[in-house]
C-alpha cells in the first residue's frame, strides 16, 4: 500500500519551510511534486527526507546550485567529488573554530576574572579561534 500524498501546506508544516521555499526548490529542480490536488501541489512523503538534506546542506553553507549538483552526482563525476572533499575540509575547519569558540564562551560564562576578557585562560582559548575568511559582503561571525 502506498503512502498518501502530502499537500504543500503539510510539507511546509512538517519540514518547517515556507511554501514559497518549496516552490523555489521546485523551480531549481531540487524537489519535484507528485501532482496536484486542485490548485495545490502534492508531494510523496519521501520529499521530507530530501528537504532535510537540503536544509542541512544550506545550513552548512552550500549554495542551491551546489546542492543541485550533489543531488544528481554520479560516482564517475571526479570534479564534483573533488569539490565535495574540499567542502568537507572547509567544514572540518569551521567545526574546529566553532568548537574552540564554544569552549571559550563556556569558560567566560563561569569565569570570575575581572574583566572576563582579560582572563588568561579566556585569552588563550580565544587566541586559538582563527578568524574565518569570508566572501565580500558576507556577514562575519
């Protein structure tokens, strides 16, 4: 027995994405509707798994175009595999920076040194947090 189709409002509610985002992802070829129920798009329930992947990838900083290429990637696409490996290395560096920043903030939350920013342990932890290189116009952390 097949699962019932979800209409766009149900997919939006379950995924936490706005219907406009779903229509955008559809225009970009990241998801596809199963059909229509009147004027409303309907989707197979497995679209929720794809949307979770898209949301995770967007949160990691991948562009819609990068996600689109990834979703259709074949094992023989050496260029895409190299880009994915490079992106994974970038994410490893970002995770390391964020982990060090998190640890320094946790220390600052319980530190008794006055002022906190002059605490040698805090300074040491913050000094280990390298400044990420951001693209022009991109917000800095």
